[in-house]
C-alpha cells in the first residue's frame, strides 16, 4: 500500500523555483531546472526527480562546486556544430541553451551536433532529446559522469553511468523515447531503494573481491569509498553480454567528453587548477526531417510497413 504523501505539481514547482532563486539562480534558469526535475517524476523516474533537488544541486551550490549563474561560452561554432563551455554552471541550463541552438541549426541544415564541457548534472537525458522531438526532429543525447561503473571483468569504478538516449516523433500522441544508463543500475535508483528500505537486487554491483552486495545503504557507503562499483549493462561477465554495456559506456565517454576536450573516466574524480571538481561533458544532436528525407506527417503506417517490407527484400 502506498503511504508516501503527495504534493501538487504547481506547489512543488513554485517551491523549487523560489529556493533556486534564493541560492542565486536567475529566475528563468530556475524555471528550467525545476521543470527538468519535475519531468523526471512525471515520467516515473524517481531516481532523478525532486529527490535530487537538495543533494545534487543545492548542496553543491552551497559548497561552491556548482555555480548558480551559468556563463555559457561558445568556444567553437560551425553551420552544424557547437562547442560550449558551461564553466561549472547549471548543467540543465547549459543543456537547454545548447539544444535550442541545435534545433535552429537543424531547421536549416537538416542535422546539428554539439557538445558541452565543464558541465554539471543535467537531470534526465530524455528531457533534452524530447526538446528536439517537440520541434519535429529526432533528438539524441548522452553524457559522461563520475566513475561508478566497472568495465567487463573489472571491479574498480572507471566509467560513469553514461546515459545514451534517443527520442523520435511518431504518428501517436506520444513520441518514442529511449532513455537509460549504460550501467545495470544508477546511483539514484540505489538511493531510492535505501529510502524505501529495500535491498538492491543481487548482481547489479561488484565489490573489490568480485562479489556482489544487496544492502542499499552499504552499497552507497562502499561506492563513496571506492570499494564497490556498478555493473555495466548486461551484467558482470561475458556470458550475459556485459561487454556490450561497457562498449556503449565507452562510446558515450568518447563522444561527449574526449571529442570536446573535457575530462573523462578517472579524471572526473579530480580537481582543476582552481581546486574545483572536474565536471562532466555532454553530447547532443538534433536531426530534422529534411536531413533524413522522411515526412512523418504524411507517411501512414501502411506506407511505413511497406517501406520496411521492401527493405527486408533487398539483397
């Protein structure tokens, strides 16, 4: 039986905006950040919603590792590309501005790609790919994160949970949205299990001796100490395809961070020359219909099915 209290959306939205503003976040930026957190809860992704309001954002603003005012610097720009430095500001604000730019470029050229470095936690990845979908485009995004996942056959946290996300328009009232981490589980889900007094299912984590843990609170403590890591998507070994998740995780590291000149893997655990923590990098792409020669407004399901059938017959 559900025993948790329920709060009206408008009430919690206004509350978060006011608190963000009191911490120095400009009002328009505060509205973006609050909407991203609420959208996570609206989608039932309780690992990335309002529960992260204080520990991931407010606490980091308070201790100086996250800047409330986001100064987005365009380091390099081309007709279809953007490279942005977020200067340790609000990752959700930088991501919003980046996707806005990419959508406008894709309207002209059919496709646009961008990357943000020195960024911070940007909430659910699906929010950003959905921005492109709402503009009638295909949206793709991924971001690296602080090391918490072990590579295949490894036990040390080397990679982040690194989501890889796609959103595509459909002829239904809702889009096709695929939003998930490239690890078997993410930290926020384990935090949710701990708050709920539930164990974490066995096999989703690995300890230094190669074992696994189920005590959610102890997992979080051991992860902070570097003694426990998340398994890559597919599991701990080769038999269940763990190398596939490890491969996808690595691809996100390359596309979001390495290509942008941002820190990746273990470098995200350190500090820069200003003694500030090194932060994540994000990759985004918007693809307009004119970039793939497909008009989803006029294509019927029958035509789409016939197209797929013809493709299947090709030799």
